[in-house]
């Protein structure tokens, strides 16, 4: 520290003065207190926004429909203690709002996760299943993959795929053979 109370940075190998602080320790303490006050204020603003997001989720017109899918996931994938949260609502909402997907395919993706989830054995012998809500609704590709994992329905040949496939070899037999619908 210099005679005027400012910090000096010195190179330990050469003893050369590298830098001299423009602030005294008292000024630095005032700055730190101000920054801590700013952090507390931003934390309060963030918490307020988070509460607003929870309130917006609960008042959303599709909140109950996503909850239907969530309850189905809890039962089908054996996640009995998982809570339905606003974050989980916002994660699944785009799939419900999308005309290409909707509630029916959301339930189908959940069935796919329950039927054919990736599974590993832990060192203690227990099983870890990768059928989390967040994994199912991570992105469109993952969602469609879980849809395609769902078991086939014997009576309806159109239920074999989650989404329509445009290749003739992948179409149901009656459409591939040119039969009218």
C-alpha cells in the first residue's frame, strides 16, 4: 500500500511496480456495498418475474390440458412424486399449441417414453430410465422420436407413425397400393 492509502500491485519476481489502484480501501468498500445492493435488487426483480410467470401459467387457458398430459406421464412413467410446475407447463405448451402435434400426440409421446425408454443399470444394481418430462419435450426431434416409440395399435394401420411420412415405402399398405381412402 502506498503512502496515500492506495493499493500497488508489485511483480514478486522482479520487484517492479506493475499497477497502482486509483481507489482507496474505503472507496472500494463503498463500491462493494453498492454492488451488493444491486445484486439484491436484481434478485428481487428476478423473483418477481418468476412469480409472474407462475401466475401466467396458472391462468393460461391450456394449463389444464397440459396438466392432463402431465398426470398421464406421472402414471405411465412411474414418477408419482413429481410436481406439476410452471416450468414444466411452459416446456410442453408449444407442443400443445402446435397444430401438427396437439394433446393426442403429447399423450402418444408419453406412451412411447413409458414403453421404450433408454435404461442403464447403476453400480448399485438399480435401473435409471431416461423418460423424464424434460427429455420428452426437449425439442421436436426428441418429441417425434418418443411418439414413434409408442406401441402400435393393431386395428388402425395409420397409428403406426407419429407423423406422416412422405415416402411411398413408409406409407400404410392401403395407401401405398394406390387404394382410395
